[in-house]
C-alpha cells in the first residue's frame, strides 16, 4: 500500500543531541521537503531514497525500532509541519509515543505535538517567510555571522515565555561561531547554549 507521507528516514534508538532534551533517548522520523533553503543546511531532506508510508506503517515501524521503549519520537525534516496531520498524530499517539517536533516556525501545526522546538531562520523574516508559530516549547537560534544581539532581542520580544537556546553553526567556521555564541549568552543571560552533542559524541 502506497502511503501519504514521504519519509526520508526513520531511525533509532538514538539520543536527542540538542535543546532542553539533550541526552534523552528517542527515535527520529525525518520527512522529505522544506519550504526554506538555508545556505548552511546540513540535512539531506531530498526525495532521493525516500519512501512513501501510511500513518499506520510509520507508527508500526517506530514501535519495531524502539526496542528499549523510549516511546519518544523527534519528528524533523526538512520542515515536518508540511506533512504532519491528525491522521499521523493519532496513529503515533495510540502507540503511546511522546511527540517532539523541530520546525522553522513558518507553518502552523495541523495537529498537536507534545514538545515543539522552533528554530527560526532570521534571514528569511525580512522577505517572504514570517514566523506563524507563536507559542513553541523552546526557541533555538543557530548562530552564524548574521545573528547578533538585536536578533536575540527580537526573539525575546516575540517569544517572551519560551525557553531560549543559541547553538553555534557547525560548519567550517565552528570555532568562530562557538566563540560568538559564548559571547552572546554572556551578554544575554535569558539564553542558554545548545550544542549539537550527537555530532560531538559521534551519533547521527
Ligand atoms: S529550515 Fe531547516 S531543514 Fe529547512 S533549509 Fe533551513 S536548516 Fe535546512
């Protein structure tokens, strides 16, 4: 049976490497496709090698892989809100998974999740993609040279009651971005550092 959801990969057990749930065992579900095109994006969300699954097939595959019963799935992409809907949310919920999602915040959720990470992309807000998600669980800003104190102040005002993280971009200028991230947190104490610890400890 050919499903509605174009899935790049489903994998685990692994560890959430970023944000407030760093270090937490989980599964990952990665969808194909994104509505943005960040120049530094390090994620393969292209249709090559992707598979179409039904909601039931995704839920069953998650259960089969979740051999230690973390019953937590991080849904990502690409941009997962483009495919996330009530049918899939219900199929996964019935299997007793807690759902975390990582979104760029420019698309409204068509079905609820338990934990929503918005990783906004500041360079797009001035053009066509404004933030539509107003109440995420956490906000995680990836720091490259375009992110400065004013950027953080903008998100502080936009998300006054949200956990806030800055995360150095892990490109060829990582050491430079890390130093800037440390300085930004020092100057803006309501923010915390998030590192891509899964990469540091050799996980995907
Ligand atoms: S929003 Fe995320 S997935 Fe999409 S291009 Fe940017 S970094 Fe990559």
